[in-house]
C-alpha cells in the first residue's frame, strides 16, 4: 500500500476511534444520569469540572510525553513536591502568596528538566528514570514537609478554587491549557517535532531535528504543568498534602490512552485527552455516587486501561 493510501486509512481509523470515544462518553453520562438521582445536577457537574482540572492538566502533560515516545510516572510526585513548596511560602497573612506559585512552578519545572536531561542526553529509559523520580520526588516532599500537611494558607491562594465565572475558574485554567497545548502541537515547529520524534526518532534525527533538545523541552513542560496542577489542588483542599498526587499518574496515563494516543509515540491530541479525562472523572464520580468501593473502582479502571492498550496495539498492527 502506498503512503497516501496509508495516510487515508490512518485518518479513517482515527475518525472511527474518535466516534467510539465520544459514544462511550455519552453512554456513561446517560447511564449515571438514570442510575443515581445525585448525578444529574449543577453542583455535581461543577464538582466533576473541578476534579477534572487537576488530573486533566496532568493528562495534558502526559499527552506531550507520550506523543514524544516517552512516559512520565513522576507527575504525581512532582505535583506533591511543588505543592509543599507552595504551601510553605503561601502562609496566612502573606500578601505575596503568588511568590509561592512562582516557586512551585520553578521547582516542578526543574524536576521535569532533570528527567529530560537524563532521558534525552544520557539515554536513560523513560520508564526507569521517571520511576526513580517518582520515588525521589515523594522523598523530597516528605523530607521538606516533615511528613505533615501544611495548612493555614493565604486566602488569596485558597480563593482561586472558589472563584467561578459561569464555570469554576480552575476549569477555565484547564480549558486554556488545552487550547494552548493544541496550538503548540499543531501550529509550531516544536509541536511538529514532538510528533516526528515519537513517530520515528532516527528519521527525525536524520531530518535535522535536535531530538535531545525536544525531549528535554517536553519533560520540562511536563514538570511545569505539574506545577500548575499543584497550585489548583492546593487551592482546592486549602492545604499542601505530602501524599497529594498519589496514583494520579495512572489516571493521567489512562486518560491519554483512552483518548487514543499511542504508547509507541507519534499519535495523539489534547482534545481526545480531554474526553478521556472526562470519562475517567465521570466514571469515578458516578461510581462514588453508586457507593462502589475504591477497590472495585481500581479494578474497573485497570480493565479500561487494558482495553485501551489492547485497541492501541490492534491499530498499530493495521
């Protein structure tokens, strides 16, 4: 089969996948609307949007990483570390709590930069490097916070999660992140290079793309987005929790894979990731309202991830 035919087949498969994804989203929405009276109401929808903001921005970060052909298991730990940095600075009475936000973003970006340098320049396997950073980040968090939550935060910070303009402000932050990420991926040299590196790194290198630089930038961006998620989560819970973000990397990966991104790299987009995030959060919210315990929820989410990976492997063989 020639290249135009292959491209046409790929686009057709993507359209079918996107249709199935949207159908699953609508099906879950309708199912939970009829299964529990507490689901279909404005307050619950606003709660889903607030929950989606944190995992959604992490999933956006994961989208960049997975498209580039990598994986980032450290997003939850980086979020937690950025959170305690933020909490330690943005204490009650501190009118310059925004300095804590800046510090959190810088620290999170630095941890992402370390991942990027070791993976891009020194060729450490992404799974191993980010697994190590998961442990290091969590250790740094516990050490810095002495294993205790940091509370009594400035009202300017905690007020972010309470602000609303038609929908919660944190949801607007997520939407803006999605839009900017889409523009980066589709309308910049950096974005097209990410797809090229993930699709075929050797070919990208031969064509003149600095693959090391691209990987460093991708993981640094991932860290930065983790910092934004840390600000939102800290604002929502009004404290910096050392165990914050525990397991969030799995939800982020699940959302990206459910959204149709290929774990082998080179394919994916943030809009489908958005639908994947909503599916994950609607599923969790609906199961909570139906009193399904957390252990059962973990099993269901795990099965969904397996199915998504299976479908991805089938598409890659076509």
